[in-house]
């Protein structure tokens, strides 16, 4: 078992901090954290990953934890960051999984890195800001409605609000978790009552806010702007998962995505909600680490040869 931490410099000179956990020769999988979040979790223990045969790579998106800020970044910007990290690790192909705010970033990687991403999993994700045929706010709790509405209509108000929340979180990560408890549904309250889950959440919030509020601010703005890629360009197999009782990101968002991603499989779990994505992650990683389909590998190799 290994657990390493490192920084990589991007083509434009920024530093990205990442962590590698699990089996050194395992199937590489990028875990893209939620909003707010950081590379340190929540995720399965190194021993669990080793038994799954997974080499898990997680990184701080720009502005979080140890990664430099990238002002004005889009969701699509993550594709080049993921490429830089995978190049530094000499990993040509990998799977991706994104949870909550990491979901759109996982889809971006799949769409924009088709020769590198083998499979993708998207857990409790938002739909795009400009999604048609969906009431974007229906079923969403009041705190998220206020935050995302401000991102769309009054960016300065959002920035000031998140500055204050990030400052409180930096001083006391428990303050963010307590505010969430007041908003989430019963299945989520059950999950976050678990002592281990609570500790992992507090650790990731503390690391996320350590350098200041900009990771959270830039994430929220990016999620509410044009994502910078087309869902129809995602050709890999994609597993979508959502808890039926989620009021952080309503399940209607994932149902909308499932109708527009060509090879999507959707699972809606009753009696689960937003934080249930942490409980299902081990099963998702097992699916992502499964061998690729031979026909698909051959087609990709032929496409790559045609480009060279």
C-alpha cells in the first residue's frame, strides 16, 4: 500500500497538489471532490483501495488546499489539469469519478479526454445552468437556492457571502457541517452522524478553506456558467447515481443528464440522499476498475493511430 502527496506545475505555471492512495499497480481512477472540498476526502481507506485493485488519484481543484488559484476557470478547465497530473505520474489512461460539484468535472474529463478516460461515474451531480426542460431549483434546499441564484444574478453578493462562510469554516469546520445539518434530509443526517464520516468531512473542509475562499467561489461560478463542453461528446460508459431524497442537488438533475449522455446508466436509490454518495463509492470504484471492453480498446487505438 502507498500513500503519497505531491505537487505538479501546469503549463501556465500554477501548482496543483494531488494525492495517490491504494495499490501502486492498481487501475488508476481520478476522484474529483465536491464543492467545497479537497483532495483528502472523504474516500475509502488505503487498505480498501488496495483490495479493490485501485490506484486512487485525488487533487485540490484550483484555489482549494494546496493548489494555486486559476481565476475565471471553467468546468472544462479541469481537463488540462487532470492531463498534467496523469502525465507527471506516467498514466496514459484512467477512469474518473466525480461527486456533487465534482460530477460536472468528471463529465468534462470524459468529453474532452476521450482517448484517456476509460469510464466515468457521476454521483449526485448538478445539471448545467442552461438546462432546458427542467425546473433547476425544484426540490433544492433554501441555502443552495440562495447560493446558486446569487451566482447567476449577483456575483458580488455571492463572493461576499462565500468569503464569510469560508472564514467561519476556516476557524471552525464544524460550523459548515452544522449549517448543513439544518438543511439536509433524514437519510443525509443519518450519514453525517457517523463519527468517521464526520471526521472526514471536517478534515476536507478545513483543508479546502485553508488558503481562503477562492476555490469555493470559483467552483460555484464555474458550475453556473457555460461548462465548456457538450454532454453528447461523452462516448464512454457512464454510471450516474443519485439518492432519491436528495435536497442538496435534486434527483431531477441526474435524470436530465441520463437522457443526454449517450451511454449513461442511471441508478436512483430509495432511502438515500446526497451524502449517500460516500457510502456507494466503494462499489463505484470497483466498477470503474473493471477491465475495458476489448472492442472499445481496439476502436480507440485505431482512432489514435489515425490522428498520428
